[in-house]
C-alpha cells in the first residue's frame, strides 16, 4: 500500500534548479526584505512561530538605499518586500514599499496570507504595478484551512482573492500575476487536486510546493537518499532583516547567522564577505561540517523545488 510519505516524495522529484547553485556570482540574484516582521497568523507550517527577535518596520530611507543599489547593480534581481511577516500589516504605509522599486525598474514579487487584503488594498496592489502576488491558502475547505493557517478565515481569504482576480479583469490590468500557493503536507495533500481545479478555473496560477522545516523549527517530511549539494537559497538569495542586518538564508527567521549590516555596508560588501567566506565557499567545497550548526543540520536544501499550474498553459 502506498504511503502518504511516498506520495509526497513522488510529487517533488529532484530539483531542476541545481544549475543555479554552482555560480552565486558577484551580486545576489534575488532579494527578500523584511519591510515588516509582524504577522496576523500563526501558521502551523511556519518557523515564524518560534521567532524570538523583536518586531519592527524597516525605515524607508534604509529601504531606498537598498533598492537604489539593486537598481544600479543588478536590475534583473527580483525584490520581495517581505521576509518574515505579512506586508499588509503595514496598512496604507505599504504602498511606497511597492511603488519605489517599480519606479526604479525592478521586478517586485509579493507574498501574503490574504486575510488583510481588503478591497481598497486589492486596488492598491494592482495600481502599484507589482509583477506578482503569492497568496498562501493551502486548503480547499475551512476545516483543513483552520488547522494550517491558525487564526485565519478561509471564507474571507477566498472572497479577497476572488475580488482581486475580478478587479484585475475589470480594470484590464496585465499585472500582477496572481498565484495561489499550496504547501503540500499530510494534512492537506488529499485536497491538492480540488485546490488546483478551483483556482485555475478562476484564472489564478497555482504553485504547489513541499513543506519545509525552517531549519528544524517544524516537523517536515524528509527526502531520503540524496547526495548533499549546496543550498539554492543560501547560494542565491539575499535576506535582509528590518533593521538592516543580513541573515544567512530564506529560512533564517531569527537571524542566527548575521552576514553583515546594510546600515554600515553595501550589499556587494556583505555578499562578498562572511556570506561568501563562511557559507557559499564552504558549500561549494562540500565541507558541510564547517557550516554554522543550524545550517549544517538543516534538511531544507533538498526542497528548493515547486510545481506550478497555469490556467492557460497547464502544468509547468
């Protein structure tokens, strides 16, 4: 009899992104920025529940300094104005964090649980010109949703996303691309088919991704029998806390390894400093025992893979 664990393993075969981890380059390829690290939910699959660092909001002048360097040095690098919070917690103060990088010609991606995406905020998202918005829903029914997205309201999220889809169509807007995300795990994988069908028929793209452990903060299925390789997130992404300090990677929610401080350094200086010498070069040499403990013991390097379902193109 096929087990749930085997089903999950089959859904997420070896990543095709390995070609992107051998050459991290002179400047980061993608940016996650902690514009605000407050969140309105306590999701069961998120490491943020164990975060001990204080909450805060990034100073706009620091944010502009960061965006300006990205725009000058690598205009192809996408910017996510979110790291470990929900950007809608900023309320009306969110808009300049979206529009400023767009004014500089950057690609802007946005991640939210969608509970606070009221009608006027949906309009703000479209008018800001951002390129894509990812809404984490993870369920096809309220019963499963409430187990995963603790503190959220399934009906409200569905209503908010459907309004965003309808408003985009009514305004004739080409952006943003609207992606409904499904983190597959034992509690919800039986709903994956219904989730994909529901949202693709309404014009959204669906992203299915495996559950990660956030460096061991939550329990997640392990992928067995893989030879270790450098972590995609550690090799490619640049993760900035709201106070300007730079964390190791996209699962370093507490800033356990600080690679530098953008209030005192440039992005390039930080990227070519500790993050290179103590993390990326060590990974490329395969000297896993020399990594910081939470990185050395983290299984999430195996999970940098996802499957998307586009309503027009199908699975890709």
